[in-house]
C-alpha cells in the first residue's frame, strides 16, 4: 500500500550544500529544493510519477539541475 501524503524521500550532498525532499499531497508529487538549508524552489511534479520526482531531486543535489 502506498503512502498517502507527506515526505517520501530525502537527498543531500554535503560538498555542495544542496538537499531535496520529495513530497506528496492530494495533487501529486512535488520536490522542495534547498541550498545551505534554505528553500530555493518548490518544483511541482503533479503530472509525473514518484520516479520522476526522485530524478528531479537527484539531478538537483548532483548539480545537474541548477536554479
């Protein structure tokens, strides 16, 4: 059974001070992107899967996705 709402996954890289949290609400998945502990963007992934949201988070912490 799937989780309903809330925090699903967390990603971080200490070397670049980036972190990302994959969340889900009634509309679907979204990713909170942070740098130095501060939120820089919330990326909505409502039309995509959990895997898509995880890749957004991974790409951000790995420095592929830059804000």
